[in-house]
C-alpha cells in the first residue's frame, strides 16, 4: 500500500469509533396486589400495676398563731395548715371629753300685762212662808242676795 506522500514506508490505518446510546422505557411485566388482614388472638398478660390513693383527714385546731405555719411532712403524711383571718373586736373606754354644767343664779325685774280671771258666786234667797218643816229663812222674809268671792 502506498501513502499519498509517496513514501513506501508509511502505512495508513483507518480508525473507526463506535458510540453507544442508552434509552430507558417502562415495560409492564406483571402486577402485584397487597392486602392487609388483621388477626386476633388471646394472650395472657401478667404485669404488676401500682395504685396510690390518698386519705384526707381534717383535724380542727382552733389555735391563735402570729404567722401562718409552713407545710410539713411527717412520714408519708403531708400536713397543710389552713389559716383563717378573723376580726377581733375589742371594747375599750376612751375619755373623749368632759361636759361641765354649773348653776348661775341671777334675778331681774320683769313687767308684763296679763289678763287674769276670777270667778264670783252670787247666791239669791227667796223668802218663803214659814212652814211646819221649819225652814231657816230670813226674819224679814225679803230676798237678799249674798255674794261670796273667792
């Protein structure tokens, strides 16, 4: 084989190249169905359960305190003091004032016109002839008025 330049020692070797092209496509080859089934079965469970209950006991105390006591614990008992504010009424005597009363005597002259009333009794005797009954009449037998003033 000869070369285009004419040199018998040069050999030309043709090269070739391949390229690959990849493509994806979805092909359904089968189907799957999933179902869920719930089964029940009985089983014996053995477990220790803890339970706490409280007992409330109210104890009347009735003691006067200056400050409220604090919450305290005695063993497994919690003691919560309950205090109540009460009104204390105290009666005391307070001398507020003195009132002084004294007698002052005085005299003065006073004049005033006033209507005064007075009653008089007028008695009239009628003379009557003497009777056997023995009336006590005037000896002259005349009518004489007697006036008595009170």
